[in-house]
C-alpha cells in the first residue's frame, strides 16, 4: 500500500521538476504501478480460510480430528458415568474421583484434558440427562469400537467402589441397549468384570456347548471389534485399555483351543 503511494508521489515530483504537468501525471502513474508491484512482492501470503474464520485456531488436520474424537468420547463417558453413579443414590465425591482417576491413569489424559473432564463432570452432575437420550447420542456419535470401550469403562468405574449394585447393573444394561451393543459383546465384556460361569467361553460371549466353528467365528469377530488399532485415534491410554481386552480374548481362545485340541 505504502509503496504504491510513495511511487506516485515520487513520479509526480519528478514531472514537476521537469516543469511539465503532463509528464508529472504520467510519471505519477508509472510510480504508482511500480510501488504496487513492490507492495505485492512483500505482502503476507493469503491466510488459511479456516484459520481466518476462527482467529487463533489452526486449520483442521489429523491431530485436531483426533482431539475432537477424544473430546467427544470424554463427554459421553462423563455423562454416562455420572448417570451410573446416580443410579444407586446421591453422587459422592469418591465416585467423581474414581472417574477422574480413570481418565488420568487408564486413558492417560493430559492436564489440560483433565481440566476439561472436570468441567464435563461438573456439568453432568448439575444437569441430569435422560439416560436413553444420552445413550442414543453416544450411539450416533461414537464408532462401534468406541462404544465397546465405553461399556468396558462403565463396568470398571461401577466396580471401583465395591461390588456391582443392582441399580448400577440395570443402568449399564439400559446403556448397552441404547448403544445397540449386541448381547454377545455385552456378555463378553461383563464376563471380564463379573466372572460369569464358564469364564473362557463367557469372554467370547458363548456357552460351553458352542460348536468349534462358533468358537472360531466368535473369536474372529471379537478380536476385530476390540483390536487396539480401532481406538488408536483416541490416544495411548485407550489403546492400552483395548490391548488388555484384546489379550484377554486371545488367552481365552487359546485355552479353549487347547482344551478342545483345535489347531
């Protein structure tokens, strides 16, 4: 901008020194053009559209997409954990502490993320939500693998303060139904935490009398659904939780194969 103005002034001055008004006009125009070209060569590059729409925020990329997925998972988990905690009476501080500790130690949330979790928990406690609506929101927003991780987390958190109470179990079952998690997947997850009969088979969502083909099919399906790669976008913590679950499934399958003499 300033180059264009200074160029015009310089051109006009040169023309006036030559005592020719016409020359002054022509040189002013030429000076303005040269100044404009100088301005253009030093101009800042065109700002990113997304960044200009949201000052101070970088354009979306793989990291921000992962952060959004992680934030969505945290929001839904906080909502449902609070509803499970509320199921057997007033929420106590110890229950909130357990939830935050799970985010910190199991899901490995960073300090800034934990502060967001604190706000989400405070909001969930202050504003009770309809359980069916909350579960449906989770179902609509979370991937199938994330829903399974969420159910697993609900059991861990419900059991953190002692044996599973009936009201807590009923609430988790209502969440499972709202998430449209299959009965087989639910049995498989609950078996890890509740020690249902026929442990190895329960981990695969099966009865001990299941046929060999059923055992193989159940393991393949569950191993694919619970593979750590499915939740890699949520960060290292969820991957570790999923890895433990994956190893439990594999160990159960290997033991059944050993007992049945399967290759």
